[in-house]
C-alpha cells in the first residue's frame, strides 16, 4: 500500500517531479512509523476523533527535496501494518519536532496535513528514526527547506492575487465601479 504515494522506478527509486531538486538523501537505515486516526480531528483538536488509529511501520530510505519529503520502503509492502511509500508536500508538514527521550533513540515527530485522495486523514503523525546517520542535521535541513517551500507557496499565491488586481481593458484595476462622489474632472487651476 502507498500513502500519499510516490511514483517509483523499477529499481524502487522515487521519480522526481519536474524541476524538483534533491536536498538530502538517506539511502538506508531509516525507520518510519505512521499513525493514522480512524477519524479526522474535530475542531481545534490535533488527534483523531474516534480514539482508534491505524499504525504502519516500514524500514527504507528517505529523500528531502525542495518540494516534498519522500519515504520508500526497502521491499514492497507485505501485510496490513506495512506500506510501500509515503510522499508529503512540504507545505503539508504542519509541524516537526526533534524528540530526545531520556531512554531511547532520538526521533523526528511530524504532523501531516492530509492530501485529498492520498490515504491519510488530518491528524496523521509520523515518527522518523535513523539507525546510523545523524538525525539532527536532517531535521535542520527539513525545517529550512519546509520554511522555504511555504514562503514560495505564499509568494505564488500573492503573485496570483496581484495578477487579478492588474488593470483590465477599461483601465480599472478593481471589479467594482469607482465611488460616485469622485469628480471626473480636475479642479480649477490644476492644469496650469
């Protein structure tokens, strides 16, 4: 099963989207645990609504690109508790947190906003653990890249809004007519 799936080559390498650049890649020794609530959270809650959740776990590799975070398991999914791939657009990462438990391995906790048709619901959470590599450096790169992706998405939205406000053929930049109390002629002596 693939969740928010990534297209894979026959050698199980993720196929990049047009103009996508790889920022960081950990090719082995990555464990990803995913928890998907049975129902999306209600109101301002951050966990699922009905109390139950599906849990998935897989080992594989992870790629951080300038557009998304991609996990690919080492082997195709077998069984109900494993999955093949997970691809999450960076703006859909609601929060990330580097966790350092008193006893146990450091891990990265990620809250994911669901993408329509991707197999996740709001309130989904992932935990990423590295067996051999430094997680802290990856977390820093993820945070910076995520911030940049969110900034670029906002810039794109602002540019689209700006295009809507450009003057049309009539010369007016607004879809609304000008107020009636504005004179159409210049005041006396203004042209002198």
